[in-house]
């Protein structure tokens, strides 16, 4: 069960891999009620060998060794969006 920011609940029905230009994410959850996928920050950190630094309105993904920027998210309506 997944708790949504508006206090509703929903279920993930599938799990898979998302392949993007800079990264491959494994065990990404697909939730039919949402227009996006849900990822685990712990899984992203492990799969990409990166650090995740959280701020009030965004988070930053950086490589662990060279600290190269991998990506930045933004927060909207209590949810962090990463593109």
C-alpha cells in the first residue's frame, strides 16, 4: 500500500526497470492511479552509486567519487519530481 500526499491510498501493480540517458533504475514501482512512477531513494543511491542531498524544496543526486551532478528534483504538492 502506498500513502499519497492527499491522504488517499493506492497500490503499485507492477515493478520494472526505467532506462534513461544517464541512468538505469531497477525495481521502479508502477502505480496505475498516478501519472508518474515511484522510486526509492535508497534504491537510487545504491543503483547509481550516488549521494542524495535533500533540501526543503528539492534534492540533488551526485556521484560518490567525483561528486559529478547526476540530477536535481523539484518539489510540488508535497512530492519530489525527478526528470
